């Protein structure tokens, strides 16, 4: 049984992102590339209050999943956070890695937010987020799913 570790990533460029970038591009997703570009140009470094970037590492210390938390840029409401740049490499999907990562992000989000939102446009991601407690709905600008953290904490 392999052991996985979730770590907060304080400097994205200290880690090898090659596999994440390559796989996500092959699947038609550009958001890992955007993560790198935004980090480079300073527009999103996940360093503001209420923000964090996390990675999941396998036993070989390889980065196999990534996901971040930002204050929701599409809302004026300070109590709404947003899941951003969430990606799990193909070989590690359906093994609890995504759940491990989302739980860590939510654990951080509870300190700052009442609600966390996200946007996805794939059925696979919709199913995943619904399975970990997110509700599908467009109550919040530019989002497809949301979770009320007080309800989440009662269940977990």
C-alpha cells in the first residue's frame, strides 16, 4: 500500500511539474499551464490571506496531484473561496488522491470562508466534486459547484 503526502507548496518552481503539464495538455486542459504562467507573472501565487496551493506526493516524492484555494475573484463577498487548478495525474485517479487533496484544501478553507466554489465542465470532475459533497448550481458567478463549509464540517 503506497503512502501519499499532501504538502503546502510555498514555491511552485521547487517541484517538477513536467508530468502534470504534459498530461493535462494531452487531455485538452490548459489550466496547469495557466497555473505556471500566473505564478511566473505574479498574478496568482496563492500567497494572499486565505489562499494556499497544495500538492500530493507519492513515495518517490513525485508530484502527482495539485490544487489551490483562492479568494473567489468573481465575487465581492469576502466569505467565498474558490478551488483552482485542481488536477490529478491519470495513473492516480480513482485511488482517493483527489479526495485526500480536496479534504486538505477544505480544511484550509474553513479558516477563512463560509462557502467554496469551483468551475468545471467535465462529467468526470462533476461526478468527483459531487461525491465529496459539492452541490451543482450556479448560485455564484462563474461557478458550477459550491459547498457550504458548515454543512461539510458537520458531515466530516
